[in-house]
C-alpha cells in the first residue's frame, strides 16, 4: 500500500472549496473514485504526492481530510 497526499476542489461557488486528504491506496488510480464516494460528489484533483510506503493497512482508505 502507498500513502498519498491529495489536493482537490469540490462543490459550487457558494459551498465549495479546496481540500487536502491523506489516503492509503494500492495505486494512484483508485484515489478519485474513493474521494467521490466519500464526499458524494465529483472532485477535481489538482495535485497528488506519494508520501511513503506503508504496511499498516489492508485496504484502501481515507485517513484524514482538511479544508485548505
């Protein structure tokens, strides 16, 4: 599993914003689908940084999300 730091936007002008999530996933290709499912709307990913390899997780998951 790999750990990714992901920056993305979602929502409209009145309620939207930019966010950063820390995600554990088997591959970068899984990230967008995970975020769309978690938030219940489309996201626009602007940057993905692979931060490390990790063996502490058995499946893809979002560890944290903050507004930036």
